[in-house]
C-alpha cells in the first residue's frame, strides 16, 4: 500500500511540474470560444441583411430605393405602401394570401398523412416487397421536376382543375423525401411501445394512431415546417395552374410588381414583407422542432 501511495504522489508531482506557470483549467479554450462566437455573429448578420433590406425598402419610395446614396431607414417612412398594396384592384393581395394559406395548410396536412402512413408501413408492416417499394420511392427523388411537369399539367388540365384548389394542392401531396424521412424515423422508434399496444389488441393502424403519432410530435412538426415553407414559396406550378387572378398565390402576386413593362420596387418590397411574415412566425414557433425532428430520423436503415 505504501509503494502504491508513493507512486501516485510521484505521478502527481510530475503532472504538476509539466503544467505551465499560471495554468488554470478551462482558460485554454477562451480564444476558441471567442473565435466561434465571432464567426457566428458575422454569419447571423449576413443572414439578417436580406430581412433588413426588405423592411427598409417596404417603407421607402422608389426614388429612395434607387438613390445612389445609402440610407439606413427612410427619414419619412411611406406607411401608405401597405394600404396601397391591399387597395390595388389589379393585384388581389388579400385573396392571394388566403390562397397561399389554404394551399400550404392543406398540402402540409395531406403530406403528413400520406407520408407518415407510407413510411410507417414500409418500416413496420412485414411484407416481402417492402424494400422494393422503398427503392422505387427513392428513385422518384432522382427524377428532375422538369420531366414530370408537363405530364402533370396535362393530367390536371384534362381533369378540369385549372384555376382550382384541387389542381394547386393534389399533385404536390406526396413527397418522396418526406416518406423517406418518415421511414427512417419509424425504423428507430421503440418497438416495445408498439408491442405493448399489440398485446392490448391494437392493430398496426391502431398502434400507429394511438401510440406512434402522439409520441412523434417533434418529428412531425419538423416535417410540417419543411412542407409548409415549400408549399408557401412554390411559384412555377401555381403560376401555370392559376389562370385567373382569383386563384393566384402570394408568390404569383409578387411577380406582377416586376415585369418587363413596369417595375414598382416599393410595392414589391411591401408585398415581400407581408409574404414572409407567416413564414417567420411559423419558424419562430417551431424552430426547436426542426433540427430535433430531422436529427431523430437517424438516417439509418
């Protein structure tokens, strides 16, 4: 015992002598922390610059926006830009916002239902062709959207869904990427919870709705955010399907302020400010679920 104690004391003295004078635990990482926070601050500023420009220009005149001199904010804010935006008879902005909200909400709800059920079936229901179907779903991710755009338009047109919510929503309900994420997530879901539900007499469908869905809130919220943002920002498909102004979405309405014949920068920035506010609120309320939910997919299979 005495030999062991002497060895430990010698090792402690050697370690103490090897440390520099004035050494304090944790001080060596202070410079690294400062560098990390500096980089993050710079990136945050760069990220916020577009939002600042939209906010500044939304309450400025066209002359102030195109002036050669720089200004942080207009000395006399043009608050009337917002009222003129909604009073413009040529651009039904209020109707466009409503259309975008309906399309985004219904697309998100439909995608969550279809992709979660598909992902759960591929991950949990035993079937010899499950992997083949999964590979087919993955194959759809490799097909460029330009290839399927024209056939989708022809089909929607033949069904009489032009300038209709059905034509705007139904073709985009299923997402191969969302189905892939759902399948990866459900592969890592605890089987013990489902087995307990099966012992209580629940079917796969019952276990899915009563056990799996209530315990997958953060993941489903992440998928909902991704789908909602994509549906809200969609431009090309609503532009082709929405023939009448009453069926325009907000992105199509935005494009009318910047054409080959006319340019209204103040109205364009005011409309952009109104268009991004719903996305900002959705992101602020659900941002903690976004990273957490995607991370829970595990990406293993």
